[in-house]
C-alpha cells in the first residue's frame, strides 16, 4: 500500500531569546493504514495521537529543536512508544524545552527513515537552526522542510543559533537541486514546490534575511 501524507495544524507558542509568539504549526503524518511517522510533534499530543489513530507510530522526527516543533514530542512518544529522532547539533536547543528528557536517537545526513511505505531521506540543512533537517521522499515527490524553506523564501535567521549565509547554502545545495515538481511541505503555512521557489534565490540573497 502506498504511503499517504496527512496534515494536522496545531496552535501554541514559540519562545526564544526572551520573546514569545503565537504560532500555528503543521504536523505531518506519513504512512499507510498500519504504521506511520510524525514529522514535528507540535503543541498537542492528544490531537496528534487522535490523527494517528490505530496505526503504529514508529518515529517522531524533529526537523529542528525550536520549542514549537518539539513541545509535544515526549508526551506523544510516551503514549505511542515511538522513537524521537533529532539531529545532534540541535541538542542545545532541545534542552531549553526538555532539560530532563533526551531524544531517543540521532539523525544523520543521508540516513533513511522507513515507515508505512514511505522512505524519508534525511538532508542536514543548517541555518535556521544548527541541526535543522529536511526529509525527502522521491517516491512521494515530496520534501518536508520544517522551517528551512517556505513559500516565499528561507526560514528566519534573526535569532540565536541561526545564520543567514548558512541557510542560503543549505537551500541552494540541498533543496533547489531536487526535481522542480517536488512538493515542499513546510513547518508553518501553505505548501509550495521546488520549481516555484528556485527562481527567487538571487532575490533572497539580495534581501539578506
């Protein structure tokens, strides 16, 4: 059975550098009728568990460790037995939200996470955060970009642990090289495609943020 992708939007708050903002996050559930993975367990473990339903949740993959993408991960893992995956370069950020609970496993560039007919290849794409990753499934013609690439440009780099030239390099070298028809499913807001965003790279660089 082919994998399918479901989107759940949850609401909460993002906090960093002493500021707090209300945010809506995309939670992506990828799999078939029997098992699934969650990309970014944001805000509401109950709502995510309900959306997963009776399927076996094998993994909770964190695209990065800003609190609004990981705040529900431990509770969801406790309920489901799923493994929490994070890139080790984001452990410092993770500890700001969960000082007493480590992730269960470390993501590495190039590894593949399989579940329910999906094959998610990890692309390390630092810039928005040191351990930011995207997840590419060529069979689904989809890349999950977290907060690295949005409709209209790169993720924010104005706060701690972020760096604009680094995110531009990640997008240019790791994402814009994907096929143009690849769907871009983001951490917030509406989807886009690689082909729609690629022509704007020079404009983003000129804008400088």
